[in-house]
C-alpha cells in the first residue's frame, strides 16, 4: 500500500499555517534548501520524499523535484509548529 503523502501546501493547510510561512520557517531552519528540497540531513528521516517530474521548455526536457510530506512528516511538522507557537523555540532539524 503506498504511503500517504501531501504537498507542502496541503500540509500547511492541514496544520493551520500559511504555506509561505511554512516554507520560510523550514528554509530558515535548514530543513529545506533554497529550491525547497529536503537538505541532506533530512533526506533519510522518512518525513519527506521528493517526486521527480519533467516539463518541456524551448530547449528541451527539464527535470524538477517536488517535496512531499509523509504521514510521519505531517505529524512531525504539526508538533514542531505547535512547539514554536507555544514557546517561540525553533523547529529542530533532527530531534532525537
């Protein structure tokens, strides 16, 4: 059975935060890079997956990656956002 995934925009709506704010917070905390893809420290956590797609430009096919949030990642994001809102503490990159 495939794992349920959500776009970052869908995840933002589900946890009650604006998508721009979520992207900004995740980039500021180096969870996402400048292309909104998971940073190396986040790639193997099981919280995010990257869907590779392709689009046609005038010079040929171009590949792109789109970050999706797993069900586990959605729970992690929600917990981190709640902690941030309650305490003002930042989202932790590798909570253990």
